[in-house]
């Protein structure tokens, strides 16, 4: 009983891997670091500027709000 279940599982596994290999839906960029990100990693200076803006505004906003309240 266990041998037949293992045999069936092996056949199913072999079929699915060969079916995936035969299907031409393989993305050549699978596994390439940074390919699935919404921004480019090619220009380091632009990336640094983008992160500074993206992280700088939320962190500085409370400080500017406190400054505004103290000067009022």
C-alpha cells in the first residue's frame, strides 16, 4: 500500500516538474535581485535621493509640527 502511494506520488511529481519545464511561461528574470522592485537599483545616487525623500519626510514632519506649535 505504501509502495503504491510512493509510486503514484513519484509519478505525479515527475509529471508536474516536466510539465512546468515544457511550458514556455518561464520568466528569464526569475531570481534576479532587484528585478521585481518598483524602482531601479542601477543608479546609486538616485536611489539614495529617493530613500532620503521617502524616509526623510515622515521622520521630519513631527519635528516641524512641534516647531510650529512652539513658535505659535
